[in-house]
C-alpha cells in the first residue's frame, strides 16, 4: 500500500501482530485515547509548532506527573524505577 511504501522509504518498521491479537495494541490505543481527550479536544492550536510544544509538554506530564491507579498511584516513570529496583 501507499502507507507501507512511505514507511519503508523513511526506514520505519510497521508494527503488526498476527490477526486477532489486539493485546499489543491496547496500551498504545489507551494512550492515544487519553491524549485526544486530555489535549487534542480541549484546545485549538494556532500552528503546528504550538501543537508540537503542547504535545511534548503532555508527554512529559503523562510520564512524570500523571499518576495512574493501575500503577499503584505512581507515574509511569516512578513505576518503572520501582519495578527495576525490585527485580
């Protein structure tokens, strides 16, 4: 397809699992759902540069400040650090 050709031209490996295996997509689909509801749908961006800045700020917030109940009330970074120390 045109999309796959574009990925190949830019040395990007397409992530694909076997048909019917949605578990590997669940985490990223959850992230993009949150990204849309917590950033994208809440404001209009004046430029692509403003969007990039807001996106970078959101990713920093998501990883370092936003606590998750599933992660025992820790941020993703805190949870990874705690998990690696326990191993």
